[in-house]
């Protein structure tokens, strides 16, 4: 083995394996563990004769090969992950009795998966898109899956609109080409709650320099319950300690062609070289009384809780220090389920969260089967319940009773979990109320006028024009009207940019 190989760590994993297994003399086996005498040739009748059905080595190989892929995630299909730990640095037990926050200095093992949102597994890492930021905490009270993005907001605020938005991002059903610019701009221009997130998507942060150089957000509103049974609403933030860096559109396009797996390679190499990425965890806290009177709907995930009203409270730090040893087993089979919360953490009336509580677990049951939570990468420390059987069962739980209640020492109700279950009064008429037409522009105006600098605004406009120029002009004008509601000058500059390429009418009836 050459000692002059200067390639990066991600390019040398096979060399590393050979180096660490110099004395490996294991024989090849079938999936049944049976030794294989010769792997290079099928069993045939003479050198020119047909293959025999009794060639069990070949049958074992082909049968496995045709089944070695599982359905990819319908969103967040492509991603990378790493293992690490969460360490508590500040006391927030006044808000929650969740075991993960119980003691300053306590550690919890975690795995974090970063991802693209819209495309499939062959998608270039550097395409303009949101990035998923999902964390699995393996706690003494079970798995806590906190699933979010690198943005504190989202395009839609009702789960019933989510499949339609994703359809607008996917490949056109006729041409199988994406992006379909007409579909994207048509949808977001017809759903004004998307204006804030759409504007942010076209800022510099629409293309992070790497998974290590971006913030993470829980995005949805959750609730905390403390030991006294009092609850608060909360949001989760993860502030990147590597510094925020982004790619220009031209550099992102170059990398998409040169190295479509640029982010995954960067993350692997950094951890391999001991440059462990970390993020500081913060929460925002809101009382039920504040939620009832706040100027924005606190359960609308197309809007933020303003920091001046609800400042960030430090909690702890996550650090990633271990790469996966096998992508399929530890990343592709890694499954997140928003319904996995632990005592002391609960849900809220956030409509997107309510839909995700069902949808995340359901998509993993489709991908991995009903026992996907028993795979090693998803398995909790303790599993005691009354679910049995199903495809690929790994934990049969021996002879424990499979019904409840029972008289034979089967698992029983958890007193602590019962005590930490919030009691929330509800009152209202059952109806379908479209909440997508509330104040959808004032927060986007704050982003445009107060957060972005002049050079960032210029690049944001150019990025938006790159997409607007490729859509139907009636739809483009409708989208521009939404952005004019954010800032009249923004709308004017977008219209001027389009007019340079094609003369648009003064007004189009929509």
C-alpha cells in the first residue's frame, strides 16, 4: 500500500479497511453462512451448457441483488449522517422534566441526518433547496426524534397542503423533468404564506457551503412540561459553531457537475480528520397566556417567534465525532418519527406538526416495515410493549404476555409519563379554516429590510430572477405582486429585471 496517496479520507475507505484487516482470511459465505468454494463462475453443464437451478450461490446472489434497495424517502431522499453526543450546559428544568435535560454535564448519544428536501438520491448536494436537520436522541426514556430544517420557517402551515407543495417541487409527471418552474411559482404565488420562506430560499443561505456551515431549527412549535405539571410552548434552535458560510450560485453549479456528493464528502472528511462539527442548542419559551395574545399565530410554522419578544435560552451542545461504518445500515435505514417524544416534551396545535406526527412514522413503516424501529440504528435502549410479529421481527420479547391488562408481570403504565402528560382545555367549532391568508408579509419585510445587507439583497434578486425568467409570465407577475407586498422596491426591481429579457404588460388579470 502506497504511503504517498494524498487523496482525502472519503476516497480511501477501502485502503483503510485493508490496512485494518491485514490478517483477514475469512471465507466467502452465502447469506445462510454456507461456505462458497468458487465465486467467479456459475454452475453449468459443461463450459457451454445452461446454468443449473441448483446453483445456490448464484440464486442467493441474484435474489439478494434484486431486493437490496428499499423505497427511498419521498422527501429528504438524499442525505448524510454522523453520530455524536448532546451535552447539557444550562439548566432548563424550570420548563421541562425531560430526562435529556435533567443534569448539567449529562450526555446523550445522538445521530444527526442532514439532507436535501426535494430531489431523489442522485440529486446534486449543492442545488438551491432547504436542508433537512434531523436529530435522534437515544435517551433513558426512549427515542426522541427532533426533525427540522436549516430554516426556522416553512413554505406551508397546514399539513393538508404539504403533499401538494412537494408535488410542485417534484418531476413533471409528463416530462419527468425537474424543476418545473411553472409548478413551483404557481403554487407559491397562490399560497401567500409561502412568501417568507420563498424569499429566504433565494438569499445566500439557500445554498450552504456545507452541512457543517448552517444552522438547524426544529421549526415546529412543541411544548415543555415541568415536574410540577406546568407547560410552556417552545421552539428549538441549533446555532452552528463553525460559522455560517454559503456558496454563490455559480460555485454551486460548478460543484454540482464536478462533485454531486460534495456535502457528504465534506462531512465525512471533517469528522475523519478530527474536525468535529458542533451546534449550540437554544430554546424559545412562550407561556399559554402569551400564545393567546401574541401578534402572530404561534403555531404557524411559516412565521418565526421574534427574538426580541422571546429571546434564545441556551441549553446545550451537540457534537458529531463518529462517521457511519455502513451507509445503508446506518443512514438509509435511519428512520425518524416525529411522534417519538419523551416525557416532558409534547406537541402543540401546530398544524404541520400534527400532520407530521402521523406522516413520518407512516412513511418509515412503508420503507422499512412495521418493525423498522428494531433495526440497530433506530432501536431504543429499552423496548417493552404488546406489539408482536410482523415482517422482519427482531425483538420477539420472549414469552412475555402479548395482551393488556394481564396478571403475568407484563409491562405496565409509567407513572412519570402519566404525570407529565399535559392537560390542555380545548373549545371551538369543528371546521376547515384556511389560515394561509393571515399576515404573510410583515416578517418577510423584516428579513428584506433589516436583516439582509445591500449586497445580499442584490444577489437574492438575481437568484429569484434566474427562476422567474423560466416560468409563465402571468405566473411570474403574480409572484412579483406577492413580493411587492413585502417591499414595493423589491417588487419593482424584480419586474425591471424581467422586463430586460421580455417586455411584460403593465398588468395581467389573474
